[in-house]
């Protein structure tokens, strides 16, 4: 059983409530079963031999996997890892909710959580913008490739302004992250192998993505899936890439004077310590008006990024979740919030006060050129 | 009375609860029932680990207002169904456990900051707010309640009021009861009352004192107005080591009584210095470790430190410096949480008490002797953490590394130690508890503590809650 393999993690949770104040899902629903402690208690019951029942299953699928709890835990209780293994158990027993099965089917059949057709995706429609054989491949990720075309467009516009050649994959494959988070370990492995094979066939030097989950998947999950991107290929979020090339004389920015901040990304900043590049970029453009939110970096409020699959059908709380970010921004007099993923932008746009603009980092850069 | 889910009466009640708060805010699902059957009380954790059967609520309800709570209480009286109030579930005495099943009212939706009055330096808050969330809000305005207990990350304001909680800075800023200006309370009957707009009046009996420390047996606190403070200019620490615990205690007493107003004094006995302090702070010293601090205007703080140092040195203290004290502050909560805190399979209890300076050392020695003489399988450690002009609090703990495997036997041994240790404290003018409360853990000893005055509490309970539906079985007030 997967939970048993992670017993040391389970044992690390002594059901103390030291992380309660940080939990995204618990502090939305207020149910004890939606806090890390409640989930720890439930998984302990499973470990002790109780069966999964629909209520336990729902609680375990309600976790946003944001990792906010990790900042509060001295005991190394890595709840997202444990939840993933619990979900793998649930899937093996074929007990996952119907909605999760539907998402899985979308991912297997259409390689995206929305179930959209390749022909409707940004990369399919805009493949001609890219130059095959270039050093850089741009990976949009699901939420951008099927919903937030404006982020992909802004990212590519930036490449073009910088005089850089890039390529797109018209039928952009799924990296497997979503399947892994949902508990479909075998399917995730297959997807990751297919993704790696495609990338490795392109002989690129850089993989640049607007989706922090893609980056996290390649850096942290691929090894366990048995997948590998060729060594020498640098994996970067768009913000890191943009930060690395802003010395390019072709790129100059006009100064931005309104108060501006960043809503940190769970997968980029909390999990992968890549918090500074977006700040470097913003400070280049708004040296006098960048302001940190009250809660930032490792202690930032979640933006709902990891709850991507709770795309309104399961998780109707996107607006409420990021409402705290928006409220704090309003107190600080902030006029622009920069985001780092499609999901974050979507949730914050829904929650933001009227006079606060929400822009992906790519959009902010293009606007400032 | 446990409601059978297979009966229509169960569903009649469920329907009425939904009618009050909405369908989305009542649950009887199994995941929640597990989660509300365990708090930080060791016995509930033991039972979760290896007890045969949990005690679970029938329903958990999430009201959004005092009015909804009022309607719930009216309904509960009609059905004669027990009601237990749950804040953050961080209590160690079992006070929030639904030991008679029934309804659990989870207070966390009542979490708004209603008003910050910067002229009067007060904040009015709904009682279901997690304390750290309140502090985050106040921080934005450069103020704080200065109420910093280890459970700040999970426990609610209402929970602290219910059991008279205290924080690390209580020595200067007071326990929670010292911070309260006024409250709103829902009585067991459902009536909503407000206490007077300010304390410190001569306008009759102060109603606040009926409900502070009443652990949910006399009513539900829904709103609290608290004192707030500006964040001080500086807070500076100093640490000392004493070969003799008595010298440490005397130092603490003098710090309190020489007009210096420290914000922190914490004195660890030798066993705790040797074990926990070594583990958490890496201090490898033998003796009793003392840390104290002053906060406020820098000049005054520095002057206070000069006077304090003189007191400690005169009483044979070895100066460990400011950094050692700062290190303690940075890690002040680590002691209470994994992996530093005791946890199953160990059995452990915190037998905190408070007494005058005349009695406290005698109480410490008595409790220590009780454990070490009668329970060779147990260890005893203690520290003195909350100080007053007249005395101080002892945070004593017993730890058994390998209690019996059978949960019933483990519970019996556990309770036996509690009984003996607390009776030792009572016999030396101590009390049952200083800031964790009574709950179900030590309710059985309340009559011994209060003697004939316990009847006053029983009569008050009967008057306010004639159906005994409000957190029954707690504080020794019966089922």
C-alpha cells in the first residue's frame, strides 16, 4: 500500500495544529477534515486498517496540494507527498470520485484537464509563429494552452521583441503532473516518458514554460517516473528566462510608477525556491514602486495553482482563496498584481478589487516595453 | 443521547439544522466525525491510536452569526441534544470533545475583525478567529494583542477566553482575561447578551467573569473586545544559569517585585534544562536556565536590563548573554511541537499550577517527589513561565516512555498520576490548573479543589443551563 511506503511521513504528523493557520483548503471550508491535521488523522485510520469511504476520499481529494502547510511544520510532515500516495491507493481500489475519473479521461484522451481538442489549443493555432530547430522550446501548459491564450501570446511577443528564435509543439504533450497529483501514477509515468521523448527529439538548449507545474514536474517528478530530459537542457519558467536576457540591448523598458507586487507561485517559489527572478524583473521596471505583500515567498497565500483541476467543478473557492491577496493589496495601495501561472491569473482576476489590474509576468513585460 | 442515523428523527434534526445555517454548513460525514473526535488531549489521541471505539459528534455545524448560534441553542434545548463548542481543537484537556455526541458548533466562520479603535487601543473581533490570523491583521497597523501562546497557530480567540489562556508575554501584558474589555455571549437558552462596555467599573457584578474560563459550559462567547498595544521599539533578552533552582526562583520574584516590569521570565529546572533545552537550543549546561526580557522604549529597556542583571548576579547567576536569550525567543514554540514535544507512544501530561512565592517551591518539590517516588517508570520536568507580583506558575510535566499497551490500562495509569500530582499541589495551596483549563481531563478533582464552594458553580450551571446540554460532562459539572 502506498501509504505504508510513506509511513515515516505519516508518523511525523502528531496531529498537532501548528500548520492550521496556513492551510488553504481548511481556512476556506473551516472543516477540520480539510486541515492537514484532519487529513493526517484520516490517513492514520487507513494505515490502521480502516477502509476508504466516500467521505475520506473526498477529504483527500479536497487538498489543494499547495504545500503552504510545510512552512509551519517542524516535524517534516510532507502532506502533499502523503496525499499523493493516498490518492494512488484510492485509484488502485477504483474508489476515486466520478469527477476525478473524468479529469483522468480528459488527460489520457486529450492530454489536458479541460478535455479540449488539440486543434483548439494556442500552440496548434500558432505553430507558425515558431521556428522549428531553434534552441528554445516554449511550453504553454494546460491552463494557458487551452484558456489563457493572452499569456502565451505575450510570452511569444517577448521572444520576438528580443530577437530570439523559439519553437512550439503544435500538439503539446502532457508532462504527467496532473495525472500524478490525481493519483494515477502509472499513467503519469507514461505521459512523462512521452513528453521527454518529444522534447529530447528536438535537440533544444532551453525549455521555457509559463506553467510552474510543468517545471516542477520535470525537475522533481520525472526521475521517479523514469523519464529524463537530456542533460544540458535548461528548464526555466518564463520569468527566469526573461530575467536572464534583460541585459539584451534590444530590450528596454519604460518606468512603471504605480504600486506593484507579485503573487508568489506555489510550484515555482514555495516548492522550487525560484522566488527572485520575477522580483528582479519587476524591480527593473518599477524600482520605486515594487511592494512586497504582507505574506510572501514561502509564507505567501496560495493562488490555487495546485488546485488547477478543481477548476470550478470541484473547487468553487478560487475567488475566496485569493481574496486575501487582493485585500492585502488594496490595503497597501497596490494597483498591479503580477502572477506566474494561468490559474493564479484567473483566480486573482475574479477576486481583485476593481482598481487593481492582474497581469501575468509576460503581459507586464510586454506592456512595459 | 446518540441519534441513530437510520431513524427519521435524525433526519428531522438534520433538516432543522440546515434550515438555520444552510445545507452547505452542516455535516455528518465520516471524515469530519473522525476529525472532531480528537483534539490535543492525550486520551483522545491514545484512543485514536488504539482505542476500540471513538466518541464522535452526530453533527458538526458552522454558523456565521450569533443569531444562528442562538437558533441552534433553542433547537438543542427542544431536542435536549448536547452541544459542544469547537474553536481550533488545540486544547489539551478535552474541553472541546463531544463526549456526549450531539452537535459540535465549529466557530471558525465567526472570524471577522469588526473594528480597530486606535484611539482607545482596542480591537473588536468575532471569537472564532484563529489567533495568528488576528495578529496578521493587526500587524498591518503596527499593533498587537501581545497574546502569543504556542497554540497561536491553531486556537481561536474564543478558545483562549474559554480556558483562560496565556501567552509567552503574559508577565507584562497579562493573561487573556486581563486583556478583555467586553464580550458578547450566547447563553444556553439562546439568549444573546452583551457585557458592559468597559471593565473596571463599580456598576455591579462584572458579567465577563461568569464566562471567562467557563469552557463552554455556561455559554458561547461570540465577540470579544480586547486591548491592543503598539509594537514595542525593542525587545531584549538575557539568559542566566543557576546552580540552585531556589536562586532562580528568587531572581524571578525580585524581577517582578522591584518595579522593573519584565515581559518574559522563564525558569527551567535542571532536568528540563538538561533534556529539552539541550535538544532545542543546543545548550549543554547543568543547572537551572533562566531567560528574561524587557520591551518598550530602548533607553528604558536597557536601564531595566542593567538593574535585572545586578539582581541575577547577586543571586549567583552565571550570565549566558543576550544571544542565548534571543535564541530561546526565536525557538520559543518549538518545545511544544513535533519533533521536540512528547508524543505517542509516550504518555505525558502537563500539570500546570500556580501559587504564591511562599508556596510554589514547596509545590514543585512535592509534585516531583510524588512522581519520582510512586512512579519510577515516569520522569518529571518543570519550568516556571508566567509570573505575577504575588507568585508564579509552574509548568510541570510527567513523561512515561512506555505506558501499557492496553488503552484502558494506559488511561488508568495516566489518570492515577494526574490525581496524585494534583492532590500534592492542592495540599500545598496550589490549584488544579493555571491556563490549560479543566475539561474532562481533571474535572473529577473540581469538588476537592472547591470544597463546599463547588455548589455555587453547580447552582450557576443549573440556573443557566437547566437541561445540561451545554458541553456536558466537563469541569466536573456532571452529565
